[in-house]
C-alpha cells in the first residue's frame, strides 16, 4: 500500500500529450493495471519495461497469480508461461507482458494458441530496442549502442491477425485499458489477442546497479571510449 501511494505521483506527473503516437511506459502499465479483471494471472518477461511492470500489478486471488522470469533471465518466457497457466486454470484470465525484443523469440507461439485452442492475451511493448541491455549502455558505456537497437517496420498486431488471432494497436494511453478489456472479452470467447502498445524509449532503472561498473580501458586504441562518470540523465540519447 505504501509503494502504491508513492508511485501515483510518479505516474501522474508524466505529460500524456508530450509524445506523438507513443505512450510513456509507466502510464501504459498503470492503464493496464486498471484493465486487469480480478483473478487474472500475469506472466512477465525479462526486459526493462517488464521489470518496472512488477510494481504495477495487484492481485486479489489466493492462488498463484504472478509468473515472472526474475533473475533466471528467461528471454521468451512470458507467453509460454501464460499459455501453461491457461491450460491449468482455463477459467482465469491469463496475460503475458513482453517487450518487442523478447517477443521475437516467442511470437510463433501464437500459432500454438490457435491450433491448440489456448486463448491467451499478450501485451507487447514496442519501443524498438532491447531495453535492459540498452540501459547498461546508457549508464556505463557512453550511449554507444551495440546490438540493442531494433528496427521494427512491421506491426505486431497485424502479424497476430495474419495468424488468425486478434490484434490491437495502442498509440495513446486512453486506448490501453479498453484494449485489455476487449482482449479479456476475446479470451472468454476462446480468442487469442496481441495488444501492441507503442511506447517511448524511456527506460527504468537497471536490474542491478551492483552488477556492472564503469569500464577500465587498457589498450590505447580504446582510450577514447573511457567514461569517468555515469550518465546523468540515465536515458538514451534517441528518445
């Protein structure tokens, strides 16, 4: 309850209209929380937004309700976990939270949902980056982005529809809660839904600040990459 009260001004203080066709991650998570029906099971993947999402989930069911990759770092975990939960508890609403990076490792399971009649909901945060890795590069490596940028010229909602699932794209925070409610209704009707949430590139805290530190360069050719301080903003340069 104390954390819930502390996070309200963090989320409420963000300017909804500051972004065009993109949603700030914490606002999206708050809107999703409002759309979750009682008794839902939520599986969260690895990734920056998903780690923040763990603070935006409330459960009132006595049984297991949250499935998280945690420190195992299981990339591509969330949808298969939500599918398993749906098989075990078909009467409950099962939802997966996943970033666009990890989604590339599991979106094929939508076909399994359709073939095996396992109605599930996947919320895909599309920000065009591997957020967790990029956060490390922001803080400790001078914003030199290596392997963390994702060029997504496609729509994950459209891909879902091509697999005979339902697909919804959200570009404004006002659309998110209704999208999840519609996905819940779809699930009750035996349909799988992919909600593509177009979010900004803003990043939350890293998983562990004690896991890395500023690199020390010993070879002369790398001296130009020496960082003496961590990033002041903690945010990528391509917001």
